[in-house]
């Protein structure tokens, strides 16, 4: 009865929004098979002790005792995992098909409504950490900090603030900052770094001078910020590699069947330099891969999970924008790109990059509530990646890429208690991740 009360209390406080007071400081997740994020075999009959917001101990039933008074959460029949990461999301968009209209209508609500809704949807999908690549500076920082302070529920966000690029497109100046010369590049990076961004996002660097690209990357590195670069065009990749970008985004090159030889050779040269650490790449496959499927089988678009946190009028507007999903300009080339994705993904793998799970979540039809598990499903069931590698690309490796692997990314003593549990064998059936049963973030149970 007391356990039931505790659960009800926890649910009630979570529903109300802010961080609930802890019913019990110590929690124990008991019984499930633990995939801890390291590469070893899963741990059967696992016991995870949580003290406050951290993991105190990890062991097995019979050898690790649960302290008296601990709140016990049974994970029998479940796979227990580190909370997932999504390394490429956009919290300022939530699936609407028309970006111009979206910005005009909703930019004043990005900070108060849209970004919090996106962050909450991600969290309730089991994504306890997400990298938000492109948004207005103050809003990005404010939403991240409100989540970190426990004022609103959401994934721990690692934010870039504005895109750094040659020139903003018309009416996007609030979240795209142009660079005019190397000094200006350094100044812009200094400004966002001083404001507290976690990462710097470069885009259209093929339109910048090489001196500008170098200035941006060097200044970011000087301030300890990793640099992430858009890589849809060959010259974006070439320049990014030359300047020392840490992580590339997307599987680009439009409908081209393969990456050119010189680019693969340059990637190989970089990945061979192990002292520089891994070269990361977030291929963002699922939004493109699933477009035709969702166009023809739209039931998933009716799932109310993506309405979470959004006012009815905005939900209606988004639905209307997706009414004719066969006619969206955003997806004009997608059907022709889809058959090229698997080969390019494989080329990158073989060139030695460490690929990360990321989704471009927020683009048309691609809701934060569903994108991350679909990327994992695409890797395992379409691209032939083994499930353990795919899961580590959504847990361990992202924490390394963001230089926080001493704090999160694995279920091990001393880390933040970011843990999910899913009924069934996730290593055998990866798409079970579409329905996560238990979500704990920083020791607080959200589901
Ligand atoms: Zn993106």
C-alpha cells in the first residue's frame, strides 16, 4: 500500500510539472537484465541502487543488498538501459511542414511553450539527454537551465544556440548568425560561449572563407566547446575536416549514390589519428528513410504523444500542414535519396567514424515523441548494425562526444541516475523502445 501511495504521489507531482520532492532518497531498480552502456555482456537479475540523483551501486540479486527503506522499482521481465541520447534535435520546431509560417506565428512562444514541449516529449520517449542544434541563443540557454534546475520536466539539453554560417536566410536572424571575416567569426563564438552554449554548430561552411571556418573552430576549441558541422555538401565536409570539426551531421549529398573517393580518403586519414580522439558522425537517417512509409501509413501521425505540452490550436495547425504529406516541398527529393542512404552509411562506418544516434527531430512529420527509437530501429533492422553497437551510439558514445562521460552515458556507480527500462528483450527486438516503461532522470522517476 505504501509503495502504491509513493507511486501515486510521484505520478501526481510529475503531472504537475516541477521536480517532485523525493519520497525516498534511495531507490532500487531490481530484477531486470541490464545493458549498462559498456560493451560487455548484459547483467542478469540486476540491482541498481540510486541515492539522490546518482547511481550508488550496480550489482546482482543475491550479491548486492537493497537497503531497508529503499523504494523498490521492479524491472522483472525488462531490459534496463542508460537513458537514451538523441544527438540531433531541434526543439524550436515540432513537426510543422512550413518553417516560414512557423517562425512568424510561433517564435514569441519558442521559449515559453514550444521548446519545453519538445524537451518533455523527448524525455517521455526515454531520451534523457539531447543535443539541440540550432535555436535562438537566450531561449536555448533559458530552457536548458530551467530543465537543469528542475523547474520543468525535459531531457538534459546540450545546446548550440544559433547556427553559425555565412549569411542567415531571410527572417531567420534570431537563430542564424552570419560571419563577416575571421575576427567576426571569433567574436560570434566568444559571445555564444560566454552565454554558456555547450557546442558550436556550423552550417553552410562551404560558403565561408577557409579563414572564417578556421577562426570559428579554433575559437570554439579554445573555449572547450566541440564543433558540430552540417555536412550535406561535399565542400562542407572537406572544409570541416580541414578545420578540425569534431562531429558531422546528416547523410548528405542529396541523391548522389556515394561519397566521393577524396572525401572518404580524408575521413580515413583523420580517423587514423587516434590521438585526436574519435571523429563523430550523426547520420540522421530515420526522417528520410520513413517518409514514404509515413506518407502511405499515416496512423502514427495521429498518435497524441506528440501533442504533449502543445496548445490545441498549435496541434491543429501542425496537423493541417501535414494534410497532404505527399506534396510537401521538404520531401521532394526524399524518395530518390532513400535508396542511397544505406551505402553512404556503410561508407562512413568503414572509414572509421563513430556514428551517433540523432534524428533531426522536429522536422516535418518527425515528432520528438517518436524519432529516436525509429533511428535505432533503422540502424538495426534496415542498416544491419548490431543492437549493442546501436544502443551504445545512443548512450555511451554521445556522452564521450559531449565530454561528459564521467557523469552520464552508462549505468555505473557515480554517474547520474539516467536510466530507462523496457518490458521485453530490447537486444532482440529493438523497436520495443517505442514504449518505454520506466524513465528515471537524475534520480527522479518520470514514468
Ligand atoms: Zn538539423
